[in-house]
């Protein structure tokens, strides 16, 4: 792991109007972005970050927002159990996947989660958001 990844100091710049890049070292392929947003939990994460001030949330706040958005399919689950399952899934699966795709910056040690994606990610989220509503 390179030094900037360990310290959480990625090169985050404003979006380049010509390329849609957010200053990342390498461009992200559309397939990577589509794979990252293919899961309901990851879409809920990105939506929560997109609606947060400065596109940043603390881990516990993010867990609450995702748990509220991702509904239990089995209504027998207690609310605390549901939140614990979401907490585990975010930490072990969803946040690392989004971090690896360089759409978010997730610092597990500090609980800091920030959206660092570019124009492509924002456009895809805007397109799929109307279809991601629970009845």
C-alpha cells in the first residue's frame, strides 16, 4: 500500500471539466463504477455521502443512515440486530469495495468516510436514484 493510501491523503482535487476526473492517479473505468453501485447498500452509502455537508460522514452516522434506508426483508429482525448487520456489512464489504474503486476515502481507524468520486459517479447515481425507491 502506498504511503498516501495509509495516511488517507489522496490527491483530491476539483473535478476537471474536460475529463470528469476528480484528480485521481488513474481514471476509473465505467465497469468499476457500475460494479460498485450495483449493490443497494453501496448506493445508500453514496447517497448518504452525497447529501452530507462536505460529502463526509462519520462511520456511526453513516451506519444509521444506511440502515434506515435499506429495509429489512424479514420484519422479525430487531432494529438493533438490523443495524449491527449493516455495520458489519459496511465495514467488511461495502466500504472497502468503494474505497478500492476510489469512489470514497474510508479510514477505518478514525471512522472518517468521504466521497471522492468524480463526475461519472455522480451522473450514474443521479440516473439510478429514481429507480432505487422502496415501496
